[in-house]
C-alpha cells in the first residue's frame, strides 16, 4: 500500500512568506520516503521555491535514494521570482526525476486536460 507523509508549508504572516517546515521535512525523509512530490510554484500559496530550498530537497532525495515528482503546472504563472527547473539546477537529478506538466493553466484552457510526463 502507499503510505504518505506530508510536509506542510508554514506561513510567516509578518514577512508575508511561506516557508518549508524543515523539521517535518527531515522527519518525513527519515521515515523511508520513496518519492517526493514537489509543487512549485505552489498551489494554493503561490510559493516559488528558492534555489537553496530546492538544493536542500535534492540532497535529501539523493541521500534517501528516492524519486522526485515535480508538478510544474504553474511554471509560467509567476508574480515574482523565477521558476527553477530541477534538471537545470542539478543534472544529477535527471535519473530520479519525473516532471509533470500540462497546458491547461498556462494558456487558460482549464477545461482541457492535456498533459505530459518526462
């Protein structure tokens, strides 16, 4: 069966940002995780993961010999920052990454469900 551990984002209201609960993330990774699903830009918070955050996640994934499943549906809908592709940031992640994407959000075709995985 599939067992899921969740690592939630924590809102820092004073700074107006969402942050990873790194303690929760580390605990989830230590539990024998086989795959990490990463949604950036994140829906519904809008958080775009920064390079150092992604590098920390990648290091944990490699250490656990796990897979990364990216949900890049919102990669073209950004108000600040830049979408960072995992494969461009760390070529070593190519052999353990499944990219999931779709045209439905980027071209406002929300009724269409045309997507792909790489």
